[in-house]
C-alpha cells in the first residue's frame, strides 16, 4: 500500500508552482532580450546543431530588432509531421529549415508562403548567388519557395594514410581519378589489400536512405532521369536501374566492401582505420576529423556517361502563417540573408555552402578537404519531385525495403526494380492528399 | 434550459444513485435537485474530459473516415465508403493487421506462461523475495524508448550481446533486426523482457492469496509438491489467468512504440503493426481520412476479439 499522502497544501503549492512557471515561460516567449522573437524551427542535431546554434547567436548579436529562437525537433518524419501541422493550422514559426527535396510535397497543400524575390535581392540573395541546380530546385511552379543554406551531397571520405600505402594518391595527395566501374572496383581491391577490414565501407542494412543515395547517384550518372508524374506511371529506366544495382552488388563482394553492413558499423569500420573509403554524407566529415584520421574527401567519381551526385539541401522556408506580421517577415529576410553570409562555419561541418559568395571566399578555399568536393554543387541530383519523396520520407525507406534483399543475396535486381516501379505506380494513381483537386501537377 | 428540465434529467441520472445511497427516505423535489446539482458538479471535470477527448474524437474520427481529409487541411469532401473499399483491398493494411495478430500470438503465450513460472518459483520461498520481485518488475518501469535502445544494442549484428551468445555456443550470428525473418521475433523477445513483470506481479499476488491451510491439508493427505501445484495452485489461479490473458491480448494488439523505435522508424513489411500503418497513412502520408478508416477497421477487429472472449468466458462458466 502506498502510505505517503500528498496533502492538500503540498498539492496546491506544487500546482501553483507549475502554473507560475508556465506563465513565466509564456512571458519570455513574447519578448526577447533585445527585440521581437523570431521563431525558427529546424531538425539539425549533433554537431550540425551546435554549429547552427553558434550562427544564430552571431546573427542575433548583430541585430537589435529581433531575437531568433530556435526549436530543434527530431530529424525525419516526426519533424515534417509537426511542421506540416503547424502550417496547416496557420500558426507556424516565422521561418523553418526543410530539405529542398521535401518542399514540392508541401507547396500544393498551401503549407508554405513563397519568398519575395525582390525583397530577397535587396538583401543580396538572388539567382547570381546560387549554382544552377540549387536555384532551380528552390522553385516550385515558378515561385521561389525555399532559400538554400547548403548542399549536402553523398560523397566518399578516404583515409589518406591507407591510400598512400596502396599507392592510389596523386601528386597532390588526392585520391586518383577513376572513370569506369571496373577501375573503381580495381581501386577497391587495391585498398582492401592494405586494409585490415575491407577496402571500402558501405553501410546499408536497414537504411533505405543509404541504398537510395548511392543507387540514385549511379542511376543518374547513366544520363537517365526518373520522373514521377501525379496520376501517371513512374518513368524509370529499368536497364539503368539494373546496371546501378548490379554494380552495388559487385561492390558488396566481401572484399571490396563487407557484404552485410549497417550504417553505424560502416562508420565505425572507417573511424577505426580498418577500411580506406567510406560512402557517406558530408556531415560525417567532422566526426572523422575528430577521430584523428588523416581524412580526404571526394565526390563519387563519374563511372558512367555523365557526372551526377545525389544531394539534398537544407533550405529556409516560410511556413504559412494565417496572420503574418509584416514586421516579423521583414526581420526574417534579414535573419536569413545574414545567416547565409556567415555560412563559412557551416562549411566546417562538411556541407557545401549554397551561397556562392561564401564558396568564392578565401576562407572557404582554405578549408580542406571541403573545397575538394565543392565542384559537386554543379552536378547535384535531388530526389525526383513528388509529394511523397525526399529526405526522411517513406519513399526512400520503401526503396530500401525492395532492394535490400537484392544487395544482401546478390539475386537478380530486375524483379526488384519492377516491384518498386509497381509500388510507385500505385501511389501515383491515388490522388495527392495535399492537393486532391489536382490544381498543382508538380 | 429551464430548471425543470434540468431537474427531470438529473433525477434519472446520478441523482437517483445519490438518493439510493442516502437512505430509505426518498428526498423531496427541491432536495433532489440540489443533490443532483452537486453530483453533476462533481462529475463535470470527468465528463468534460470524457466528452472532449474520447467521445468527440471517436465520433469525429468516424466522420473523417468517410472524407478525403488531409493533414494539410486540403480535401475534406465526402467520399462515401471509398476509404473502406480501399482499405479492404490494401495489401499493406492486411499485412499490418496480420503482423499485429502474429505479434499478439507470439508475445501472449510466453508473457503468460513465463510469468506464471516465474511467480511459482518466487513463491516457493526463495530467499530474498523482494530482490526477485524487484528485478522481475523493474524493466516494466522503463520507458519504451529506453528498452528500445537497450535491445537495439543487444541485437546489433556485429557487437551485440545476442550474437556474442550465439557465437559462444558455436552458432552463426544473425542480423536480428535487419533480417526480415527474425525482426518480429526480436521485438517479441524485447517485449517479453519488458512487460513480463506486470503479469508476474498479478500472478504472485494471486499465489499469495491462496490459503496456506489447503497446502497443509494436502500434505497431510500425502500430496507431493508437484501434486499440490497441479491440484491446488493452478485451479485457483484460473480467474487471474483470465484477467492476465485479456489484459495481455489488449496490450499486445496495441503494438507500436517498441517496434517503431527498435526498427529506427523504418517501416518493414514484417514488423509494421496496424497502429504504425494508421500513423503512417495519416501523419507521414497526410491522409487523415484513410487513416481514420483503417482505425475503424481495427476497432471492429478488436470488438470481434472482445465478443469472442466474452462468449468463451460465458461458456466456461456455464460448464462449471
């Protein structure tokens, strides 16, 4: 039996304390230290989160009128669910970060407000300040809906020590170029000869995103596109998809790369110096530098007919507000423009800054190995636009579901490609839930 | 609303109960009204919460299931039974329902049987009873997020304890959560470890309520320990087993958090529970209307299970 009684007085004072704390919290939310509160939602945690917090502090310190207050939510579906609901309710934060690949899914539902290009240009942010793929990706239906902070491509990190031992570095100490799948696999075997574990690490088990990132890079390098027209059939080049998957199977032969590896384990393998190359997103770069590995970085080499690198962008968006405050909106533009101009620090976290004046700065050129892969920004490929695609979406995990066994067992990829196409056709045949009338055929 | 109306309405409701409890003398009209008002005031906080957070969502959800309402606020038009028609033809819906039923079968049997064995062992008078009780019950107090983290590590394909164990006895390691043929089993194992303490406690309490003189009498009659368990303990645990079973089936049907978390948010065809599919359809896929329709299909399935349970129980009672 529970014998401790919460007496009435104790209960009341506790309740009063809770109510009081809530009231105080509400007060502090209304007015910042030196200006109006600018609510800013993002999904950046870990090292990225720390860097972002530093940038926000700098911008806040530079402007007296507002105080941007970040709210950090869990990456992926939980974040996008909350952001969508905030936009649907019309009481969203002033500004938020979204993956550029998710923006086409948000626009038709009226969850985002477009950016005013003129106002943005007056802050020094416009077409001239962006690479073509990034600028194009920021538009939906001719309107500018997102302002990119970065591009974060899928790249290769390499262990310079091991690569030097295998003799695969060029005169400048960079990984030697490979131009065909055969050359690349040969490179993998050379590296595996000097590595304790495998030549390369590719963790994919249970991670649809990892499989998709490498697959889509290789698929697009063959000069083909993937289109997902609402109400139509998925346009997938079956042969190119099979070629890409077959190459991935060859990679996972147990020598070049472990046949069965998950993402965490692949990272651990590389971080402990037991493999020479890691396929990963740019965001793992700081981790490896901290591990004390002499790490280089390179875009995935062009193994087929044309360069292509899977990427996504963290982009600023204006979630729809029912009664947007014009003054706060203006401050939002100032906040975003100023943060972009300081994004050199963001590059330290591995990301390629999207804002060209930063890329062209001396400070960035000195950042090694970041500047080695900045050229990738000109060949970025994003998820094919549709309401259900993008980072952290079910699209990528569904892809993983379908092809994981192909990669694990080495079985014929063609049926898996067909099954994936069939799944996509089924989704495309249903009306877009954010746009049931079909007013936007993005 | 007039006072008279309130009074008559009140008189049929809680006031009647209050009057009945007060005594044999039926109160006069004014007094009855006063008592009814007091009763309603006391009931109000609960009634408001009940109407607002249970009755209204149930009704509104039912209405939504006939619309194409989207999470983004778009849609909302009446679509008749289209959502239900789609749900019945949706292979993923059936697969998720089957996963939930399979999980319920796989988890309920060990969760009842092992809990009983554990309770019997502890009740034999092992020294340090409190320690056993505590350690068996402790996992139940952990949040689902915590147990998911723990078991993700245990099931890690390369450094996990589960595979260490397999290697130690000379078996091949298994990619527990990544392999589609083992991931549901892995979730069952984690769930059994996590929630068995509750059933264990119910059984232990029931065991300790069996009067000791019955065992003494049996012993005088020459019954051995096993005979005592079989003829005295187990029959008297019957009612408890019914309660444990019903609670366990309902709890297992609600599978979501540990499966979702242990799979890292990935929806695998072999672990996606029906509740996860409801969440995915509504919140990830933005389709509130469709998601509501699946909820009602599931609701109907649970009601069928409930009716079956009730019928079986009644039959058993009738047999006695």
